[in-house]
C-alpha cells in the first residue's frame, strides 16, 4: 500500500509529531507509515484522512497484490 501522508503533511506544514499527537499515536508510527513499513489499522487510516479532510482512498492507495 502506498500513501501520501508525507505530502499531505508538507501541504499543511506540520511535523510528524503534530500529526501523531492529533491522531493519538507516536511519531515513530507516523514515520513507519510514511516509509511504507507499517500499514495502519482502518481506524487510524480514517483518523488520518479526517485530519487532512480527505477520503481515506485519497491518502492510502492499494497496489496490485495488496
């Protein structure tokens, strides 16, 4: 699964810590999501999408084989 979390953060000019605090996870979790090493739960993906005011599908993109 790909994601645009880092791009969305840059648009809003916020840090990983800012986003982590807003959605209730650690900064390391946001870092892992951005790096593609961690696929967030449905609830976390929805929280992140809500924070950015976008549908989850606009931020988290399924790839072939997912």
